[in-house]
C-alpha cells in the first residue's frame, strides 16, 4: 500500500516548484532559453501544451547581465503605443473626389511620439530587468497562456530577494555559461602549477 494518498500524490505531482537563477555575467538569450522551459513545465514528464503546470523562476542580478561584442549599442528595442490614425475618416464629410478618397484611404500615420527605439544600454539603464523580461517573453509560446507564465517570472536587479519569495525556493538552475575567473581569484599555488609556455633567460630585459 502506498504511503501517500491519491490526493497527496496528485498534489505532489502538480505542485509548482521555485527555481533560482543567477544572471550575473550571463547572456540574456541563454537565460531566456533555459527559464522558458521551466515556466512552461517542459521539464516535467506530465507536460502537455494545454496544461498549466509550469514552475516559478526567480532571476537575480539582472543588472549584471552580459552581451557579446558591441550589442549594448547595436541591439535596438522598438516600442509602439498602437495608436494609428486613419486619414480616411471623415472623407464623406469633406466631400472629396473619389480618386482622392481612394488615395487617402490607404494613408495611415501614427500619432507623434508613438514609435520609439532605444539601444540595449539605454533600456538597461532605465530598467535593469527589462532586457531579461523581454528575452523570456519572446521565448514563450505566442498564445493566451504567455501572460500567465510571465506572472511566475520574478526578476530582481541585485541578489536581494524578498523573504516571502526566498522561503519558497527549492532548487537552483545552473548558469548556462561558465564564468571565467579573474587572475586575482586564483591562488598562488594554482598560478605556480600552471604550465609556462616560455621561460625568459636570466639576462632578459623587458622594454
């Protein structure tokens, strides 16, 4: 006889876990690819596209993410308010010709200031969590459940987590990219044991 009742087994199967991810020195795309799997619940054997079984993901240190190359200045984020004005409105009132009405009916223009573009550096300076949030949002399926999944994503610019969230954490996700250590982080024993490719002669003078 099983030690768990059927209701307890079902609760344990569908219970949501809380995962912690450290975004320090990690590319946003790699973070989003890993976190989106857990937000959807694809890591579970009971996964189904129509079932809401995803887990919570807490990402810290989003202020210290890393981009390769010059993406901080080259990558551009665009936003649009969605307000579009059709100049075809009121054509009947103005009593314009049929040709002019047909021409203006395909003439659309946005309200001033409705379309904006900012670089990754500008967006990150304004909101240190925005880049990671947009990256994860783009990795999730484009349906009505995406907003529900995003509600289980918790972003923090530093490593300070509220107590009510901290007590729920159960596991930590591995960082997708290994962070190379600085020279100052190596001990003297590790430096001495490192193989030297070239040993200068005693009379060698550096200029």
